[in-house]
C-alpha cells in the first residue's frame, strides 16, 4: 500500500510534511509527528511506519532525517535495541513434545529481567573490545557514573542478558518446518544511562531556545558543538554494545539447543539489525542523520526482522528500498494500548487463551505484553507492501520474556 495519510501536505515555511503508512494512529501520536515536523533541522519530510504509536520524546515508528543535528530523545534510551535471528537445519518434528525443559535451560543460561551474569561468567571477549570506548565515555562524562549502580561492573555483567519489557527470546518454526532462533534486546542499563544523560545535556544546551521547541524532549545537538561530537561517539558505542549483546545471547541460546537437540547447523546468514538508532545516510540529495525510532532499515534486498506480539506470527523480510520511507519499514506490530491499560483490561485467563500453543510465561507479570495490546501484525504487513516483501513467516513455539 502507498502512503495513506499526509500531514502538512501544503506545508507552511518551516514545516515539513509527514507521510504515514497507516490510518490507525492515535491523536497524541499524530500530535508528536506534527511537533517533529516543525523542527528547522528536519529534511524533506518525516515518515511514520504502519506500527506507529505514541512514544516518549518522539513517536515510535517514526523515521526522522535531520541536517547537521541529532535529537537524543528521538533516538531514545534503549539505544540500539533490535533483533537477531538465525535459521537452523533442525525441523519442527525434531523438537520435543514438551518444550518446558528447553525454555528452562535457556532461562538459566541467559539472565532475564533484572538478572545479569556473574563477573566470572561475563562475556569477556566482547567486553574487551568495548572497554576502551566506555572508559573514554566515563572519563569525558563522569555524570554517567551516577546513573548506574557499580557502573564499571554493570555494563560487563549485563552483556549477553535480555532485560525486561518487550524484549524476548523465541524459538520459531517457518513455513517449511525449519527451526529458527530469534531474539530482541538492546544496550541494557548502559545504553539507558547514555540516553538519559545526553537528553538532559541537549535540554541544557538549548535552555535559551526551549520556547522555540514544540516539546522540550525535542531538544537537539547541532553539529560542531562539543556535546554533538561526544553524543555521536556515545551513541555509536551503545549501538555496537547492543549488537554484541544480541550476538552473545544468540551464542548462549544455540548452546542450549546443542545440548538437548539433535546435531544441527546454521543454514542462513544471521540477521542482526537495530530498530532504535541513528545513522548517517543520503536521502533526497542530502547527507542527513536518519533516526529510526521503532523502524528498521529496508534498503533494496536488505534482510530484516519484523516480530509480532507473543502468540502472533513474525516475518523475515527483504527491503524494497522505498525512497519515500527513507528505505525503512516497521519494526513490529506496535502497541495499540498502554501497558497500564492492558493490565486493567485483560486477565490471566485472556493471556492463556491468546498464547495457546506457545511455551511462555502466562502470569500477571507479563500481562501488559498480551497479544491483544498490540496491533494486528497482518494489517501492519499489508500496509507496508510497498516497503518490504515477505521471505519467511514464523510462528513461535517458545517465547521467553523478562
């Protein structure tokens, strides 16, 4: 489907259009998009993906190209959050009838929620590569140290851990019966600290100009200032940490499968993609910083991952390189109600009914992640048929959440 809605079609000077790939968008998210479109740093237009919904600072599901500037709150605090997936040579019939033992084994190897590794079992090789960068960050910005408990240990012991919220590890089956491992996580506590720290610095730097901003969370760094350069270094480090975090978790999960399942190989290249990040790209004849907040890159022939909610199907896709979307697509189903609203509306019985056939938590602690709290993933996919083509359809059989 093409763009469904255009805000500011005849945009006044100083305002850019917003191109939206869905009709399903709540008024508060619409207002956030309008606010972003007023910023003088935005190039060409703002794109809103089919899973768009209200976010903090900027709209989740938005793609924001900026000229010589970056909005830290648009990148957010879960810097580098994204997906990793691999297909194995295993077939569905090789999985045990009862998957509880396999789920338990994975949860032992990969700390979830507030869990972390002990120093003795930390993912040492990945951390060694990242240590010089974080040492520079702590030296330049000692304020970061105050945002983490035991900061020098936290980022090390959280490497290879899942976290909570909507982060997950899944075992899935595709249309041919092949077994996949898929997981979703980001830069953990250190990424959150970096995000918070630089959002505050951006507000401080723009203190004299805040009255010109439609939302204080849209404060930005302009290229050439000290904090801009430091933020680029910090966000790139956090994005790399997130990539390694997913890679290390994947090793741990595959190790669990090797212990309890028949011998297997990996039969396709691993996909490891961010969906909360900023990167320098060229669009509409201009070099810009593209912030994808809840969106993935969908350059032509680029593989990506679009997960549904727990209990719903997910997709491996190939990008079509659509210029109007800045070569982007949705990052998932997208919430249609807040976590609080989901807890108030649904019961544990609802959760059990909606996750039938999936080995997962079914307690009140994950009630806010119930499938009905999310948009229909099939509709999301239909709305972005101009952005991606489907390569594989996956259904979950195990879903692990924090």
